[in-house]
C-alpha cells in the first residue's frame, strides 16, 4: 500500500541519516585522538584544562589545531582561537 511505502521510505531515510551521523562522530573521535597524540609528542604533558577544551572542538577546529601544532611554540599559543 501507499502508506506502507511511505513508512518504508521514512525508515530507510532514518537509517541513512543515523549511519551518516555515526560516521561523522567516528571521524571526529579519530581525529581527536590523532591531535591529542600530536600534542603529547610535541609538548609531553598536557594539562587537563587543554584536554577538556580539546574534547569540545569540532572536526574543522581539530583540523586547524592539527595544522597549527606544527608551528606553535606553546600550548597557550596553540589554543588561542
């Protein structure tokens, strides 16, 4: 029936949207882990306040941070947005 077809289409769209969100979340978590590793390699000890701030950043902010870690001389400089 037409109603069942609409339900099925809505269900499929919901699944697709959920998968997309899961993939994006995985990308952010993976990138977060990479940036944290970069910070630990460069600066060794990372204060909890910076780690807390790091966990709130978007993918684009993490991407910017990953680039800036190459030239930053301090954590203070790095986290100045």
